């Protein structure tokens, strides 16, 4: 594996570390140090041992892992929601997508992955510490070039783009920002919102009813995990 | 809009039709006929009327709508599952993905969308009628060039590819096909499975335990929809 | 079986009829008539045939079946909620419980069952047609003697009882009735509410915060049914 | 309040203690000691202070609280399931119910509450330590007189009762005990089962298909709790 490659290192207990390969460096884990050179040699699917002898598995990080591994200071969206948003908003290679607020850049990272090198993500954040955190998080996974970060409060400034294919609002009071959406997107574009409380959903629906929005739906996504024992399978 | 463009036409009652624009042709709906030329003129976000006067909304179909609109003779995967699969398997532009069985090509269509023009989907189906149905469904949405369709029973033949980035099995008895996975994928690649019954999940888990599979998880995804009335919001 | 006994009759397709045994009468079903005398002879667990030859199963109706079989003109509470309410409110033999509104008397019926002959249910309804419907529904299952029905709008009149062990409000705007609760119940009594929309829950919580209510919780109960095929068990 | 009365004492942080009033004794909590005499004086709905000054609320324990407060060495059934079982099995004042295994007596306690003084619960347990624990738990809440405890392995011995109104099996392999059910219950009686894994459900369904069981259903019950903030209501 070449320098700069992202690798996922999984401890015997399932603890996960995402790192960029840098020859000559070390990874510090709870079970001891691991040489980057050994990781590069083992390759994806391989096993390396920490200097204390603990076996670590090397995998190529999926988008799922990258999202989960984001350094966060904010609540992030989860893969169960992000996956649905991708399909529902029609995000795909070549898309131009607007998003706000950036937060820790978990969704930004996913959007940047799926628009590919021919697409673009325009993301807005009004708090400087998150703007910088997102910058680091995007650089860390090598996706900065697909993202245009704005430090601004869109409720006041609106968006600088026009004709975007899709738009996602993750702000506290999205109803106050709705007027900025039509000028920024292509006619008939899909928009998404993430809101934790039912009060916010009611407020947003009230705002959306003013138009020009149609085909409105509200839903939540639940994941039920099962214990993976074949003879004692259970939720 | 140009000929060949996919359009989504939504009736006043929410019924949805996906069509390819063909100048001079008509769309037949439950509420009367609509001229393709008028659709092209109205553009995305516009409104056209059937010859009986009913207003239809014109939108650009998202991946979500394309999946929902697939002509089906088989049970299809739903967007709630497909979205999660995309993230979890790390599907992204440039990926080479193997899938079986093709069925009505609902998942194939989503995979083909997200691997982009630089990626490839290899899909296997052992029943000729589904092979042909999938062929039509993929052609209809303009994604045939990103998909390599195989008419084969992979339990017997295995896969013809090597080094794939991800693999998805949607067959009745996946445990009988597990031996074909390692030769087909790159070390450390992610694999997914879709199974409707708990008995099948148990059988699969038994098979996976034989190795070389690790990091196994089982889950189901539920969607709760809400009635979108701001003052009477409810599931 | 004696005259006056409640019986549950189940058709081959699972359709359910609850009836009171009356010697010499007949039950009319979609598959023909059944003689009450034959039902009495067959007894619980037995099978009788309609005059067209269709086999019907005779069972003793459980509370669950009685609730489900209530003639309704209103939305009723479901057994999943009622069961939880019984435990949470501490309904048990000998209890004195207040309830409003009566509606179709689904919950009333359950409460009357569980307070037994030593307890009492006081139920209020402001609409006369529901008052009468409830009267019929309670008489039909032989529980009238445990219930005291009031035709009144409690928001205006309040409750006539004092020292009740528990109280349940199933009205549109329970926050406007909260002031009537403390005089009607014993100190520390438990109260329940049923509300379909999240807006109503917010309004109620606002009201409850004014006191003297404590130990407040809000929840919803979901039932997931499984298809009962042993080799293809699935939700 | 009189000696022997069960009281629920709730700490400022919501920690719950169930106790029997014994004049002259003290309750030991994490926040200091409370005099039983002060509890008796405060009464239900009242407040007492520990010797360190912390305010504790006094309530009458509901069935829900008693179940939750059971001293347990086994997994217990939860109120969400127990409530449903009561309605579905038609448990009511005067019923004779058989149950096995007793375990920590959580369900036994609920059944004993609802059959009242005119009913009876027959409960079987094969492990002596649970038999004794259940004995203590039932005595503690004053319900021993409604319960007949058996120390026996019903798979071998079967049940000693006949004509029971309902029966509940909470054992690992209920299919091996099914033959003992028909002799023990009245014709058409309802039976319930609790099983944590899907494999067990499949095995049981296979057993039930051998007859004479009909009207079979399988389900699970989920509770979604909400955070009770009126302006930020959320699951």
C-alpha cells in the first residue's frame, strides 16, 4: 500500500482506528504501538501485531466507517439516515449539492464521496470552530477537493450557488431559511431536513406549506440489530 | 429538455410515472393523455395538463423514484435497505461490485448509479425471464453501459471476476455460495446479504462462521412515516 | 353452556363473532346460519357447522377479544396500550377508577373486567350517542353493574367522585381538564392519557408542568407480528 | 398508614425502593436513612426527608412498580409483555392460571394481582433457588395466598391441575412440554409462551402444528419512550 492510503485498523475487541499511511510512523492503540510499515506490508485483509503482541486486522475503510470515525463536536447524522438521504435526494456522481450546517462534516463526507470527482458539495457553517473541525475531517479522508466550505450564517446571507441538484438543511430552525432555497436550486430539485424534535418538524411543515414546496414527507428510520449467534438468533 | 431524458410525472393524487422523453409521443395516464412535447417544454418543476385537464407535475426522477418505479416480477429491495447497503459496503464512484441474483434489477440500478461511469456492476441471474426483465429495466433508465449481466447459477459456476471491491448476495441459500466469494473479491472486501426469514439468517450465520468472514453483523431497518399535518403531527 | 354465556365463534377464515347464548336463536354469519343450541352443546373448544356446512370454532372470549369486538363509532384503544395502562395505573380487583371519555367503551370494558365485582369504573362522556353506544356495549358483555356512566362534559363539570385509585383521560385537550384531577383522586394516584398527535403531547406536558403532577413519562407501544411458519419465520 | 402496607419511596434522582411499613424501623437509602414512622405519617403522595435532608416521595406501588422492583436472579418479563399477556390470555378476577417456570416471580406477581382473591395461580419451578426466591418475592408483596408454588420439572411430571382457564409457559424448550397442556386446561383455553430467540419460536411453532393448538400468533412488543420536554419533544 502507498503512502497517503486510508486504512482501518480493528483491535481484537472491535475498537476501530482510521489512519493515513505514513511510512516510518507508528499508530498508538490501547494495546500497544503498530508500525505503519507493517500495515503497508500486510495489506487490506491482513493482520498486524502491536508491539505487545495483540493482533489487529487491516481493512479498507468504507464510507460507513469514515462517517462513524469522524472526530465530532456536534451530533452527527447516522448511516441509516444518510443512506436514505442519498437515494431520496438523488445524490449521484456529478451532482452539485448544497448543505448546511456543516457541523463535524459527517454528511459532507458522505455527499462528497457520492458526487465523485465530477460533482461538488457546497457546505455552509456559521461557527468557526466547526468550520475548522470540518476542514480537518475532510482533509483527513482526502475529500477536500470535492467540497467548497463557506463560513456564513445562511439565514442572513442565503446561498451563493444557483441551480444546485439537491439541498440538505441541518439547522435548528429550517423554516427561517426556506426562502433561500428556490434561488439556489434547479426547478424540481429535492430538499432534505434533519430535525430531532417533533416541535421542529411541526414548525418546518408550517413553513413548507407556504410553498413552493410539494411532495412533502416526514419519516424516521430505526435500526434493529440482532445478536449473531446462529442457534440463538435474537434482536 | 432533450429526447432521451428520463422524467417523473406525478398525478394530482400522487401516482407516479417514469418515462423517457420521445418527441411526438404521448404518455397515457389514468386521467387522460399528456403530450411529450408539452412535458419537454414545461421542464423540471413545471406542470402539464392531460387532455382531460388534470394537472401533472414534472420532476427529475431521483434514484429513489427509479428504484420504486422498476417493473418487477420479484420482491425488490427497498430504498431504506439499499441506502444502508451503499454506505456499509462502501459503494462509490469507481467501484467494481458483484451482485446476485439480479431479479428485477432494483439494487442493480442503485449500484450502477453510484459506481458512476468509472465503475462497474457485475450481476448474475439464473432465470432467463428475470435476466431479460433486468435488461429492459436497466436500458429504460440508461444504465446498461455500467452493468455486465450474466445468465448463470453462481452456486455452480462461481463468479468470473476477481478483485471486486464489494459483493452482494440476494439468493435463497447464500451459505451454499460462500465458497465463491473469496476468489472474487479483493482481500478485506465487504459483503452484504438480504434474507427475509430468520431461519435463513441462522443458516447464513452458520456458514459465515466457517470463515474466512469477520466483522459480521445482522440488522433490519424500519421506516416510520408521519402524517404531515403541522398541527396534528403523528406517526 | 348456560343461557347468557358469552361465546366467541371463529369462521374457517378467522372472522370472529361474539354472541350471548340464547336458546332457540340463531347466529347469522357470512357462511350461513348456526343454531345457538348446537353451540351450547359443542361447548368451548368445540366445532359447530353452519347450515351450509362451514366449520366454526367455539371459544370463550378473552378480554382481548371483547375489546376487539366492541361495536365502535370512535377510535378505540388497542390491547397493546390497554395492557400497559392496567399495569402502569395499578388497576386491580377492588380499584375505583375514573375514565373519560367513554367513547365506544373499549377501555371501560377492560377496566370493568379488572376491577372485578369489588371495584368500580366511573366513566364520563359528553356526547349522548356514545353514551348510549357504550351502554349497549357494556350490557352486551355483562359488565354494566361494575360501571357508573355519566353523561357530562367534565371540562365544565369536573368529576363527582373523590379518592379514586386511578384516572384515565382520553379527551382531545386533556390540559384543560387537569385541574379536575386532584380533587377526584387519592393522593399519589396514577393518571394516564392517550393522545394521537405529538402536538397534543406537547400541550399536555406543558399543562402537567404546572403541577402537582410528578413522575411523568411519555411513550408509545408498537407491536411487530410474525408470520407463523416455522421454517420461514419472518416479521 | 397501617403496618404491613407496601410503600414506594422515590429518591430525588428517581431511584425507587419498595418497602413494607414496620413501625419503629428505618429504610436505608443511598442518601441517608428514613424513619418508617415518618413515612406512615406523610402518607401516599407525601414527602419525607432522609436524615441527610434529601426529599423522598411516598407513593402506593402499582403492579408496574412491583414487577420492576422484583429481586431477580433470572431474566424477567417486562410490563409491556405482561400487560398484553393479561388481555390476550383473558386473565381476570376469579381465574385459575398455570404458569411455568416461576423464575423470580415477576409474571406470577402480576397474575396473582389480577386473578384476585377468588382466583389462583399455580406456578412451577424446577430449580430450588428460584423457588425460594419467588417465595420471598411473593411474600414481600403480600400475594402468597393467591399462589400455589410447585417445585417440579413439568417436562417430566406434567401439571397437577385440570381445567385451568389459561396457561403460560416460560421455559427454554416449550415444545417438549406441549403434551402436558391439554389435560391441564379447560377446552379452548388460551396459552402463552415467552421466547427470546427466533430459533426457539420456530421450534415451538413446529410443535404447535402437531395440534391440538389453533389460532396461533407470534409477535413482539416494542416500547418507544419520549423525552418529556414540551418544546423539545422527541423519542
